C-alpha cells in the first residue's frame, strides 16, 4: 500500500514522491494562477517577484520546487532528530500533500518562502541538544538569522523567535550568551534593512505599514470549495490521533526524542495564532502549522504498524486534494 511503500527510501520512492506532487499540482503547472504582488513589508518576496515579473509559469515552478525542497528538509530534520527511520520518506510525503491541499496555495506566496527559512531554523535548533556552548552559539546565531529572513518573507514569522528561547530552556542550554546571540542573529538583517531604507527610502512610511499590518486583523472568511472542509477534517483527525499517541508514549523514548517532541509541541502552539494575519489568504497562513503537523503525523505513522483503515483514509485524502485542485 501507499504508506508502506514510502516507509523505504530508494530511487523508486523518490520518483513516486515527485510523481505525486505533479499529480496534485498538474492543472496549475499547465495553467498557473494569476500573480498577486504583496506589499513591501515582505521584501524577500518582493525581490523574487521583481525577478519573476509577469511570468506566471516561473512563479508556479519556483513554488513547486520550494514545496519539494521543504519536503526534503523536513525529511532530513526528522531523520537527524531520530524522529523518523533513516530509510523513510513518510515526512516528505506528508509535507507535500499538506502543502498541496488547495488551489490558493499552488503558487508562489510569502508564507511559502518563509516556511523554507523556518525549516532551516528548526534544523539548527534541533542540533543544539547535548552540544557544547560554542556549537550551540553558532547554531542559535544561524537560527536567529533564518527566522529574521523568514520574517522578511512574511512578517508574522518573527514570532517563531519564541521557539528558540523555549527550545533552549527545554534543552537546558541556559547560558546568558546563547540568549544574547539569538537576539543578535534576529536583529542583524533588520538593522541592515533599516539602514538601507533610511538612506534610500522613507522609513517613517514603512514603519506605519508595519504598525498597520500588525494592528489590523481581517475578518476570517472561509470561502473554499466543499472538499476543503473534508480535507481539514481528515488533517484534524490524524493530528489529534498523532498528538495523543506522542503524549501517551512519551516516556517510552529516550530523553533526546522526548525533549524534541516537547519543542515541536510548542512549535504547534506558536503557529496557531498565525491565521489571524492571513490578510491575503487564510489557507496560506496555515502552512506554518503544517510543519509540526507533518512531524507528529509522520512520527505516528513511522512508529506503528499501518492498518488498512489508515491506508484507506490517506488514499481518500489524496483523492480529495486532487479533486479540490482540479475541479474547482
């Protein structure tokens, strides 16, 4: 069956993973959606869109590659963190299906670019456990920089800075230097950006835009095709089951795994309010939740003996995503 097939990692599994992404994206790879240029408080997104111009195919192709890159990253992170078997592609499969669940996120948007930087930051954070202060400081500096770049791609991502401090507390890395270096890593890109705008632009106007962005929360409108809500129900079902499994079996794993699971649980909590800032698209703002959901669902699937009903539900999920993307 499909899930059992991806519990191994060989050339045919990688080809099948690519084929599934093409299967889910097919319509929009041929007829991409119109581009929607967002405001300049997302400067990295703006730079990419300046490069893309009006070429919808290029933007969609970049988004396609970013989802594939994210799948590889989260797969590597879980294996390195001992949260997935070394020969498994389950995390990549889950990530691709979750980030392909609706037409509005099958294009290039600020949150998707930000997700890549958040994954890079999480990789650095997870490498801090049990390491010396020097290595931890280097990793935390890099994590802070990545989160700052994520915020330059999608401003609300700056809240992910909390996960660094929470993780350091859980990993018992309480050196004062580590906390200071995390703030330095976060602030460096902002200092360069502020200096650039002071010389070449109007910093007061940008500051007003930032305040307006954070101070104004749109009413959440859920106007999506009917399959979307069934898809959300399946995601919620697997998420709840996976969380219960992880929490009830927490004491069965070593300290390394337990602490990383707790960090990822906090990551899920941090992502919950992100939908409040879904100014352009509520579904797009939920992609940050897909990172911890991917981890917990993959961890659950990798840890148990797969039953027929789980295979059937996952296959139904894939079919619904395909119909949602191609018929609406």
